[in-house]
C-alpha cells in the first residue's frame, strides 16, 4: 500500500507529466483557457491513460515480451491509445456535444499526446506490476488535471490583468506556465520524506 501511495503522489506532484516532465504541453496551453474545457480534457485524458495502461500491460507482458517483439511496443501502444481516444470522441460527440465542440482539435490529439504514451512506456520501463501501472496512470492523469485546472485559473487572472502590450497573448501565457512549473519543483523529495 505504501508503494502505491508513493507512486500515486509522485505522479501527481513530483513527476507531474506536464509541469515536471513537460509532456502534454499542447493541450495544456490550448485547452486551459476555460475551466470547463480544462476539466473535460482532464477527464478524457484520465480515462485514456487508465484504459491504455490496463490494455498495454498485458499486451506487452504476454504478447510482445515472450515473442521478443518489444521493439513494437510504441506502435502497439499508440494503436491502443487511438482506440480509446476514438471511444471518448464518439461518446462526447453523441452525449456531450458542447464539450466535444469546446475541445475541438485537441480531443483527437490525445492520441499523439506524449503524456499518455509516456505513462504506458514508463510503466514498462519502471517494471511496475499491473496494479502499480494503473495507480501510476491514475496519478499521472490526476497530475495532468491538477496542472490544467491550476493553469486555467492562472490564465483567467492573466487575461483580466493589465499586461504590457509586448507580452499579451502567447508570451505572457508561456511566462505564466513557466512560473507554475517552477512551483512544482518544490515538491521534489517531498513524497519520500512523507512516506519514510
């Protein structure tokens, strides 16, 4: 249980895919303009991360590894991720049309979101068990959500602030993102200290 808590909180805070590993920056910058779209994208990413981790673990362990086909893992994992992204896209298009429209091009881009692929590959690299892989995927998804929600709040304040003309738009967005990212460096070493 202690190991799973360390994996969970590490993925959320210390090894946050967006703010520490800088994976998944495209939706982080693109969808964080409004809180509703940030939450919707986060939910989709959490679902895809969990389902992709649940599917890629047995495929790697029982199909690719025994047949010495590990070199196909990236291609196989992207296909599995694409399958779940299509599922999310179909469900949102049918039942939550407003969220589907708000996410726009960023929804199908989850397929190539390096954070989602990164979780599946790091589960294999870290030799996590099936349960640890799911915990890591959940933590990574929650960390993604935390980053998006925090940054959506920051962007709402920045949009209402009196910003010099030269910094308006992308420059102030990148400056704000870097400041939010720097704050997460303070979590380094925190998880091990808590669970000793």
